[in-house]
């Protein structure tokens, strides 16, 4: 570890101000460096028999003690720096997927290490990978899976994942075995089982890069979800097959009974995994029902339960991946209603972070290992592997699509199939599986080399070229233009119509099971698992949030001087306005929320697109809140807000079931150009603020949250501008915030009615030309009627 | 095609098939359903449709039922409503929900789109005047939100207003403070939903194939 020593010395020199005296005699392994001889304690045993009177060591160093954690940390840091580095120059990430970049960095570091004759830290053992590195990745995928499209397509997903993987493995395995028979390549000693094992390893598709491209290009939702789902589930299938084949590879002869047992085992493994996952998911949801007093450790439950599901599944050697995915899927819906807003955010951030780290590390390792291991290059085998992998995947997709298309409402056309086939990159799981092959496989090195070759090939070549190709062949895109309320309304209208007609025809539809399940859910499950399963609270929270928002706008624009506010606000007279008024961007979002949450209550919209590397978009209202909390605290009169909004059974309305509509939208600039009337699509409004407003406001500002909010969506351009501009565009609110505090809430319906009454009896400032001091949206010139006079105006004139 | 032999009135089916584009199997399945709904009579009334239990949870049940009796859905030139419909009209209304075939050309697809959008438009435009006014829109939104119960009429109204405003800004562009936007015409409606993938979303698979899991 020479390089690390160098680092260390440098760092230690900087730190050498403190008198670092060790109290005890450090054990003296060969490697530690001490500048001064360690002091011997007066009573302690003497390290050196010939104890001269040594002086107090001012500076000592003990590297081996911290070696492992230190190196792990350095690796993680290095990989994270790499990630930062990529985003500095945005263009790179557009064309080159992140996994490529990570591998490249890994290659460079590996080259450095190789030249210094260092060994990579031997931490990538089977246990480390499967117990520590894989769970976060899978949890990440499972947690952010868009549930509704997923369940609608679950048949297709499972079909491709299970049957597709089987097809690939067996096909590739057989072909390679056939190749092995040819003497010229010199690989005759690989028997069929080993070939199959190898084929299983390399058929684990990991379309991480592909998902990013798909999302950027906005391919149609069907394709996206099938690729996503396939990736997730074929990990499970691959691991199962892998274990099976490893076992079988030892056996000299395979009998039909074994095959049969294998199939049976497959089902046990798959279904058992799911059962465990669901069980743990429910237990976890149930637990969070009672955690209202211990908010700080709420996220812990999520992680512990998921991990527990994983480990217990590993215990029984059933599919742990399925377990953890099902666990997180089940859990997410209920947990996000039970936990506080902050916990929810924490959970999501941590899940993303852990997943990100794991993935980064693995790719990084891949790069390093590529250089530093000894490879066994058998070009024939490797090239044929590449060829067969490609061919079989293409064939597989083709055949499978033909079979399943009749069952689909929206069949896959050829372009979709191309996207599916070409998007079959190999990644982390393949690498790990290869690397952790048992040593009794004769040609382990060859397999590792071939796997690495495939991964590099697919990731680099296919990863980089998939984007231009997808754009070129113009895969059917999805239209993400749903931000207008009209489209929302009509979409819902249409869905209801379709459902109605289906009922009329007596046809089964994919709504049937969903409806049944959801009825069951509402009646039974929610009552058990959710602490406060009343739905109205969301509306209340929404109103309150809006009011606070408006209040903040006042403060914002008056530069925090609330004393001026009333007088200015009173400039706004209520005027009746016959025609529909324009609305705050925020209000529009709220409307979206209301619409999407309440229309036909049981249908829930979920986010269709989830970026693999960044969190789903967060409400930027909260950001505003945090920014302004100081001024609010300062300026709010003690009584005005505090009591009025503290309701008895306060529901921290975190992300509602089914996730927010807004998450799918990238925050966009508010109509700078006035061209489109679409409100800022940044996420929003679902009452994300804790209702105990002032308490939380007293907590420290997490400016980091602000920054990271921006950073999260940093890859989408213009976020910060959107945030600020949307803030700017809101005009000061009606003065009802400053009105006498509302009565204590005694029940939700009361509160709701109160709010309504408040709204009704208050007068609304009219949309007069904004006062000079209001921060104007930049698109002053094109005053869009929609955004011109933003007021939240529940009472219609 | 063994089903053909057992279905009476099969020569009619070829007419219907040409007119609506359904296949014979689909027509026979729907005919069975029609008979079931109308209690083996030849015509269907509103009450028959209202009696369907599954439909009762649908918030826009009234509009859907009304759509079946709306003559504009039978053919583009007619107007007004009828009290009872025969199987032919039933089929015609159903045909609005057929998924577009792969083999369609661009114009055909476009006309399918228009067709479906027209259906939706008619659902809104209850007074047959060719525009969706604010009142009508409000009515629709109220119905849509009626299930939740927690929302008052004001919210629905404001949402409807916001929506109208959006339409106004999309179609009409910049508006003076005093201008009043009367209603959404069909052209505006088309423009509004131009990006919306309605051909695929507003389709039902009409055979008895279980498409529960595959979409």
C-alpha cells in the first residue's frame, strides 16, 4: 500500500499539531511507522526490554489498525469524486453513460496501481458482494419502482425476465458448448454444466445506462417499464440459476430428475422470496404505525426490515433479491403515509445514496480488476461469447415478443424490440457473479476474463451508441406533456370512461384485479397498517401549506419586514372578476394533486420515470420554506399561526400513496419566454410540510437540503432558475394569513369546514397590477393570463 | 370461426362489421352482452344501463350512459338524444373504443384520434351547442371529484376555471383583461389534447382474452 502511505504521510503532516501521544503501547506490527519511540506507560508492560527513557512521542502513526476502514473510505471517496467530476462537464454524461465513466476511472486507477505493483484491496469476496454491496442496489431499484405501470405490465416483465433469461442462458450455454467441442480453441475441458454456468452469468442484464438514456429520450412508458422490470427480476433469476448451476457443476452426471428438481426449486425460490418480502413489508408497515413518538429512528426501520428480509431469504437460500424488492414495494406505500415528512425524505435519500455508492464501487472495482488480474485470453472463446450473447438476446427478444404481443393492449413494435434487445447491457451483477465463482471451476480465469470482456464491450459500445440509435430510429416516445390541467382532467375522464365501458361490456380489464385489491386495501389493510388512514387530512394540509406559502411570499417580497405587509396587502381590494382568474403555479400543482389524488379515489398515478442516479424530484416549496424560515420565525406573531394549524391527530402528510405526479416532471423554468403556459413542473405541492410548522422551523436550516435539492435535479437544466422564478412569480397572498388565528382543530372535518369558511369569508386581493416591490417574473412582456394574477382562489366568484 | 354457425342473424353481422370494424367474434360477444343487458329485448334503455352494479362506482356514470343515447355518437351529423337504442347503435358507440390497428396509415390514425376525441368532447358538451362552456366543464370536474367527498364545490370550480384558462391561453393566446373566453370548441379541444396518446389509452380489447396481466 505504498500509495496510501504517501497519502497518509501527507495528511498526517498536516495533522501533526496535536500532541498525539498514545496512552498504551501500540502493538508493533511490521508496518507501522513511528517517528518517535512510543512512550511506555509507567505501570504498563514494557514493550522493549531495553527500555531507555524515551521521551513523550509527539507524533505516532499506526496504519494497520485503521487500514481496512481507511481504504474502503478512500475508495468510496475516490469514486464519488469521479462522479462529481463527471457532472462538471455536463455534456459528457449526455453521451457517455455514467457506468462507462466509472469503469474508465477504475481502469486508470487500476493502471496506476498495476504500475506500482500494488494489489487491489481484496475485499470483493462473495460474502462482501452479496451481503453488503448487492442489497443497496436492489433496494434502490425496488423502492423507486413505479408501481402502477409495473403492475400493469407485470406479465410482460416476468415473461421477459424469467423466460428470457432462461432462453439466453441455455442458448448461450449450448452454443458455447458446441464451440468448445471444436479443437481449435483449446477449451475442450469445459463441460456443459460449466458452460451453462458461465452463460447464466453473462445473461444477467443490467440496463442501468440504458435506463438513463431511455429517460432522457422519453421513450414510451411500456418499453421503459419492461426494461426496468426485466433488469430487476432477472437478477433474481440469474442468481437462482447461478446457485443451481454451481451446485450442478460439481455433479458428474445430470439426470432428468435433477432438472425437474431444478425447476421445482426455482419456483420455491421465487415464490418464497416474494412471500418473505411481503411478510416483512407488512410487518414494517405495521411497525411504522407506532413510531410517531420516535421520528428520528423511523428510517431505520425501513432499512432494517428490508435488510432483514434479504438476510432471512439468504438464510433459506431463496431468492433474496425478490424478497427485498417485494418488501420495499409493499412497504413503501404504507410507510410513506405513516412516517413524517423528514423521515420520508431521509429514507429516500439514503436509499439512493447507498445504491449509488454500491453501484459506483462495483463499477470502479471492475475497472481496477480489469487491469490488475491476470487474464486468460482465449480469443476464440471470448469472441464467440460476445457473438452468441448478442445473437441470442436478439433472437430471444424477437421470439418472446411475438408470443406475448397478442396479450398486450399496446403491442411492441419492431423499434421497441430493437430497443429491448440492444439495451441488454451487462453490468455489476455479472461481474460479481463471475468474480466470486468457486475455485473448483477449472477455467475460472477464462470466465472472468470473458465476463469482463463482455461487460466492457456492452457497456462501452452499446452504452454509448444506444442513445444516438434510439433517437435515430425514433422509438415511440411518450408524451410527458401532462402538466396542463386539461390533459389531466381529460385523461382521468377517459380512464373512467374506459373503465365504465369495460364494466358495461362485462369485460375483464386490468382494472379488475386492481380494483379488487384496492378495495381490500382500503377496507382492511389501511386500517391495520396506517396510523391515520383518513384521507381528508391531505386536503387540510394542502390548504395550510398554501397559506403558508402565501405568507412566505409576503415576507419574501417585503424583504422579511412583515410590518409593512398588512398595509401593502390592504392595497388589494377585492374585486369581483367575472372571468376565470389566473392561478399560481403552485395552485396549479395543487390542483393537479387534488385531481390526481381524488379522482376516483382508487386509481393512483405513479411516477413513470425514475432516474437511476438521482432522486425523484422533491417539492421545492419546502425549499422555499426552509429558506424563509428565519424570516418567518422572526416575523410571525406568536399566536397567529402556531395554534391554528396544529391539529390533534396531525398527519405529517408525506408523499401520498402512489407517489406524486410531479416527480415525473423535471422542474422546468417557469415561462421565461411565455411561450408555453405550463406552470413550473417542479414537484410540489403535496403538503409536504410538517404541520407543526413552527416547531420544525426552529430547527436548523438545512441549507444543504436546499443545495442538494438543486443538485439532485442538477442534471436537468434550469432548476435553480425555475425555483427562483416560480417563487418570484407568486404575488403576495391574501391577508387571511394575518387574520385572527383559527380555532383549535377538533376534528378534521371541522377544520376543513373552517378553512373553507375562512376562504369564503375572506376577501381576496384582486388581480390588479402587481405592486412595484413584488418580484416580477421575467416574462413581464408576455403576460400570460394564466400566470398573471396568481391567487389561490377557492371561492369562485 | 366456429362461432359463426351458432349466431343468428349472421348476415347482419357483415354489415355491422363493415360499419364498425369489429370482427364477427367480437360482434357476437357484444351481442350476447347486449341481450343480457336489455333482458333479451331488442332495445336498450337508460335504466338497463344504470342497473349495472359495477358501473355504480364510476363517478361519471351518468355521462357514460348518456353517451350511449347521444345521437352525435351514432353519426356525425345527427343531434339530440334518443330514449332507446338498438344493437347497431350500441355497437357504433363501442366502436369508438377500438384500438387502432398496426396497419393503419397516418390519416387513418388521425381520424381514429379525432373520432375518440369527438366522443370525449360530446361527453362534455351536453347542450349540443358545439362548445364546452365553463359551466359544463365545471360540471364534469365536479363529477370527477365527487367520489372523494372531501372537496367542496369551490375547489372543483376553481379547477375548472384554471383549466379553461389554460385552454384559453393555448388556443387564443394572449388575452386582454376584459376578454371573456366563451367555450372550448372542438378545434381547441383537438389542439389541447394534441400530445395526448389517446389512441392507445382509450382502447379496450374486445375479445374474451384475459389481458389482466399484460396490458
